[in-house]
């Protein structure tokens, strides 16, 4: 990922509407994101674009995703 | 250095509830309006508000704005201005109905009216019995509100500048506010927004505390800019705290956990609430529980390496009960404390939640400062609304669900006032040649400084100082030493260094600029709190206890007044509380008890 794209993504992860997501997404960027392949990174970029409440329900296990592209990322976020 | 100038009738800084509500008034009046936001509008912290918005619609049972006014004045511990409070509660119904017409999906009764829920502190007939006054959209009230207002703004042609950070107010030689400087994050370019009206709606600054429920975005940017421009900050000693945030993270643990049988314990596993509230124990009111927790920590009975938290224990509860009755709590424990609350207790601390003080405003939304003997002299061209402003309707403690009401009423009011002030069609005032110099110098200093202070470490030092010395329960000696410490942190915050010098998406620079705002708020809070030698509302001092002469430690003879903190010389002045409402008799002083 280009530096500017990564830094844009970083800003969109460290300044969320919900504190829960600030913490989880920042942690994941610092420890886990660079282990994803290009396609997985793109899936994470899409997830980061979700509405905060929807994304938090997913990460906190109150919802599940059937999308095979998102499921492994969500599993990692839950453990991050 | 020549930098681009963008001319607008009005610029609004912040795209949360108050900013979006202001923008609707301006754009629908045909004014060319810009809204600057660090994030996409629907990612503002207003999204986190779940409780609802207060309005005495009387849809579920009889209610009246005068009863709502009484609850608000009492909640404020009589520090709220009664003219502003009457203004707000009387505008509530109109603002809620307008929002409904914008498309807000409020919960409804069977007959199609807006459904109203009960909420703590909402009472009928001047404190007699609970009344259902809160209007909500499931548990996503703030989120739904932002979406409805954003769409309305798009329709009205409001121009959004997303992922832009405002840097400084621009004032001319006569003190008129004529715009802001701002930085586009994508390019690092600094631009002047040259305007006839500037509205701040930048939200709170809860990130000054180590433990805060606020999202990372709440860095008090508007307060920092105002303070640097010579505007005093009002009543900054008053912050609302929640007793149980996850230690180190701030994420809220609902009070329902104690309701289901959760027990607070200290380092010797003692159920300490039995000593502080023998009857209610862990179910005592928020302030009593928070104070007890702080006392345990301050007296060395906290847990962990730093002995800086207590434990919330639910390991004795049936795991099925936890999963069924407290959904999401186990996940919060696992994610933010690394603790499975079924097997181990959760580390918790009293956690900052809401800022009552802010930029001093009249209820019209116009910013007011002391000048030539007038306590409330208008700063021409400058308006503020929402959590960054102090109207003052929350006084020393905010009534639940009045925060969303505040941003609707005063967002609209600030917008209306700007429209009215611009009606005369006066031209833009001349931009001083040095309009952007201060902002450019701040950025240049960050980029060039060698051997300066690290942003992360400085922020942490500030947050720990605030938490220890000016937390939910305050001690005279700790406040005194806190003043010294925060002034030391301020020195570091004025000497920040960043290693990344790039222009595009330089988050290190943005965080350094945020830190320069946070420290203004932290300093104002600490010095204002040290100076106020009474207990009132959310400001509770150990050395101002409950006595027959001063019930709850409140001393109206000396301290029924608003604090105004001036950053330039760290001085404090005071101004009277407005006790006279607009049309009704004043709500007379009495002891606040529930």
C-alpha cells in the first residue's frame, strides 16, 4: 500500500465516532495489518468504511458476517 | 508567505450535531457556508449518544417546559444561567419536531406520536415524580440525528471540507473574528477561510483525562483556538464522570452490571462500598460510588502495579445470566481489559464523560467576553454551540439527554444569529496581512524543532496529571500540586517535536496540533478547579464537605458565579450567574438532593 493511502487509512481508523473502534482499529494497524496480503488489506479498508455502530456490532460478536472476504479479518480484529 | 484564501459568508468548524444544525440555518438562508471537519460528518462523536433528546412533548404523559427547566436548573446545582435554560427548554419541542421533519426516525407510540422514555432526573411537577421526556431512535439517537441533518445540509448546498483541521481563529485589529486558518490533511496545505461569521461546534475535550469515554477525536480544538485568540474559557472545572470505565481504555461498563449484582472490590478484595454506603452499597448514586473508588485508590488500596484502579466483580454471577442480561460486557472485558469477566473481575476507574464548561456564549449563540465592565460583551463575528460552548445551561452538572438538546437548540440559535447579523449585507472585513502567520509559525516550529518533547509522552503526562489531580473527587493539596504539574506539562506541550515532516496525511503533525489544543483545556480545568474552594455539582472537593452551613459543600455566598480562565496570563475572573429567567420567576436556590 502506498504511504499516502496507508496514512489516510490510519487517520480513518484512529479518529472514529466510537472510542471502542479507535482502540481496536489502532491496535490492529499497529499489530496485524502488515501481516495481511493485498486482497485482505483491501477488505480491511472496506470494513473501516462501515458505519461505527455496525462495525462495532461485528467486532464485538453481536453480528456475524457471511462475506468470506471479511470473516478472517473480523476474526483477527476480535482477537487484536 | 502567500497562502490561498477561500471566501465564504460563514464557516462552521465541526460537523457533529451542533455544526450540522447551524449549517442548515445558514445554507437555507442562502448564505455561502463552509463546514470543516476532521472526519466525515457522520463519524463525529455525536454518533455515540444513545440516551435520547429531552423535550416536554407530553406524548406519553403530562409534561411542561417549566418542569424541564426546574430539573435542568437543579441538575446544574444552580450554576446554569436561568435565561439560557428557559430559552433551551422552550425551544425543545420545536427543535425535535423539526428534526422529525428532516427525516429523523424517532421511536413511535401506537398512535404514531414520538415515543418518550423515562430518564434519570426527569421529573414532573417540579421534582415530584418521574416523567417520560426522552425522545430516542432505538439506541442510535445521535447517529440517526447526524444522518438526518447531513442529508438536509446536502440538499441545502452546504459545502463540506472533510478531513480538514482548523488551526487558529483570525481576528482583526478591532477584535472582530473574520475567519479561521485550516489545514487540508491530504495535502498539508494551509488555507485561510475568510468569512463574515465563524461558528465553533468542535465538541468536547474529554481526552485531557487518562480515563475518558470520549473518542480520540475529542481534543478540544475549538477551545484551544479560542484560548490562543484571547477568549476566556468558562466553568472548565466542571466535568461529568461515570463511575465504571475500563481502566486504561475508558470504555464504559454500563451501570446495569452493578444492578445485576456486580460488586466493587479493592486490592484486599474487600467490598469497600459497605463502608461508604451501608445500605445501597454498590448501587449508591454515581457520585457516591465514584468518590468511594477515588478514596480507595488515593489511600493506596487500588489494584495493579500502579494501584490505580479497583475491581468490578461479577464472577459470582451465573455465566448464563451475564451473557443474557449483560450483552456485550464479556466482549468489552476481553477486548479492553484482557479479562474474561466470568472468571476474573474487571479493572475499573471513574471515567470522564462530558464537559460542562466551554467558550462563553449568550443563548443566542454569540460568543461573549468581559469588556469595559460588561460581563457579556459580544465578540463580533464569532459564535459557538454544543459541547465546546458554555451557554450556560448545564452549569455544574448536566441533566441526562440535555446534551443532544443543547446542540439542536444552540446550533440552530447560533445559525439564526449569524443569519440575522449578516442581513445587513456588510462586506467581508479586510484580512490582516499576517492573518495566517501564527498558524504557519506553529507548523514550522513543529517541523524544525530538534530535541523537543514527544507528543505521545506529553499527552500521557497530561492525562495522568489530570486524572490524579483533578479527577471526579478532588483534594486541595492534590489540586495545588496539580497546578504545578500541569504548568510543567504545558512547557513540554509548547516544545513538541515530530519526526515525520511529510506534507500529505501527516498524522503525527495533526496529533501534535491537537495536543496544543488539549493542553489549553487541561490547564484551564486544573487552575479553575484549584481556585473554586467549594463543592458544587460535578466539582466535589474533600475540603468542602457537607455541613449544616454549606449543604453538599456548596457555598452560594462566595461561589455562585461563573469562572472565566484566561490562558495568556493564567488569570481567573468571575462573572455572575444569571438567576432571572426570560418570563417566569427565578427557580430559588435550595439544596440539591435526589
